[in-house]
């Protein structure tokens, strides 16, 4: 049966077929939320708020067209309708791909009693979400730094969280759980986390390595040691094979470099230097590099049911301006090869999905046609016994196609039809493997 090309058909529900086949999964974002606000229905709550902002901003195609997507060319009406359908479907199906219960900056300074109480409540809520199958695909918590005056509190929070989670979850672990360690400076901090996790896993009867690790890059020493050596490979190795990702903490990093508040931005040259070191030093390791957060929130300035026309216009102007800042940050990061970043607000969640789906919808047809021709050209060279030396370009186009599938803008069937290779070949996520077949 012939499959029609529908670039807006929903993707396979999580976990995706690519995941099931063992291919790596890379979320488009990590949502951070203070532990005091975490609940078992966090995904649904964020989805409702994100959809509410979408409805406010894009009640019509003209409203959607006016949003700051940063398109090279204005899309036609059919493409806009497709973007809107894809975004509505994503917010209904999977508004959050990856989430961290935050016991650090998002939690703020609180008493030990308050944090102990939040630990129990959040872990219990996570266990309930697991039982009800409402957890996002990626889930974890961020503790405080395992150094200085916060080290004891950090270990206590981690111990209490995992112990409570196991108790509330019938002794079982939550699959894929990760712990994010902030303000990393030395290998011994990472090694201490790995050791603590190992001891907790043994005490709880969990398999060794059940809990993963992520590292926050927000100090100069997380990038370069005192003698100028690139620090990240050593930090990752200190995690003992547990490290899944490193995250850029732009605000702490730029502050540590003496940058004043007025000049702190994800576009600062120090952030670019950090991104470059992160990507270059970890390329090929399987450790994801994640961009930081836009700190301009899409928050309305006027609240209430009885707003004047001028107040509604003010709200839209302020929110759209915040989205435009996020667009610039996202475009800059993706140009450097970082396709995952932080979201701190439901409006940012909505807009990140809009940007990803918008780019996929507008670029997929041309990219798929080019990749199809590229595969044929490469295969012809291989059959002739020649060397096809531009595989990196093919790999880049394959990445664009797969991101279009992963975000839900393009179905797997549509991608197969457009590129002209079998589904199992696409799932290898390797241009060389596709040509080799």
C-alpha cells in the first residue's frame, strides 16, 4: 500500500521505535522545576499551561504567522496549518520530554526540615507517576553541589530521595533515572557521587549503574584545569560510565568570569567557548552536550479576567519579545550542534516545540530530497569501487531528517517514503550504514 507524504503526522508514541531498536535518544529539552512544585501530574499541568499560551498567541493563522520563528522565508498557509497541528499534537501527547526535580537553584535556600519534607513528597509523587505511566521519557533530580558547605545536604537529599522512591515504588527503581550534579570543579566530586550511588544501589537491591549522572558545566575549572588541560573528559571518566550528559550553566559560568549582570547572556563569547570545548572534547563519546536556559520568561505583565484591549496588547508584546530572545538563543545553539537546552517555564516548553516543529516542517521536504539523491550518489560510488569522501554532509542531513521524525513533525513512514531507504536503515542513524546496505 502506498504511503502518502504527510509531514505533520504524529510520530511513534514514546518510547520510539528508534529507542526500541537501541538507537540513542536525544530530547529537545530538559525542563527544570523546583522540588517544592513537583507533583505526580507535572506533565499534564505543564501541557495545559503551554497549550493555554499557544491558544492566546495563535488563535488564528495570522497570529501564528506573527510569532518570531525566524523563518528564512514566510511559510505558506498549508505549512502554517501543519505546524499548528503538529504543535497541538505534541503538547497533547508529550509536552515534556525530559524533567529534573530541582533541589538547587529552583528550590532555593530552605531549612533542612523543609528540604527533607520536599524530598519525601517529590519522591513519593515520582513513584506514583511511574505506577500511573505518566512520567516523561527522561526523569531525574538535581541535587546541590557535592563540595563545600552543601556536600552533606546534597548527599542527604540523594539518599532520602532514592530510599523513599524505592519504598514507594515497591522496591523497584524508576528506569532511566539520572542525578544532575551542579557546580562541578574536580574529579573527586564526581567520583564521590558515583561512589554514593553505588552504595545506595547495593543497599536498595538495584543493579549497579541503575542511576545515571549528568554534570553541570558552570565553573571555569569544569572546562580547564589549572594547568590548562581540558577537564571534561576526566570529569566524565570519574563518573565510572554513568555520565549521560553535560549541561551548560551559563549564568554561573559568566559570573565566575567577572561578567556583569547586564552582559550575561547565552550569546556571550564565554558561553561559545564553553560550548566549543564541551562539544569538541566529548565528540564520539555518546555523552550529550546540552545548552543552558534563556532567563527571559514569557510572562504576561497584566493578569485577570477583565483586561482592556491595551493590556492584552501589552501582554502579547512582552511575551512575543521574550520568545524572540529564546529564538535567537535556540538558533545560535543549534548552529553549534546543540539540539537540547533547558526550559524553565511552560511558555518556553511551548515555544521550543514550536521552533523545532517549525524548522522541521519548513526544511524537511528539501532536506529529504537532497538526502535521497545523496544516498544514491554515494551508493553508486561505492559500487564502482570509488571512495565517497563527503559522508559527513550526508550524516548532517540524516540528523536533520531524524530530528524531524523525533519532534513529531514527520512520521517514520513519511521519512522512509521521502528518503527512499528502509525503516531499519534510517534507525541506524548512520549515513555510512545506510550507504553500506
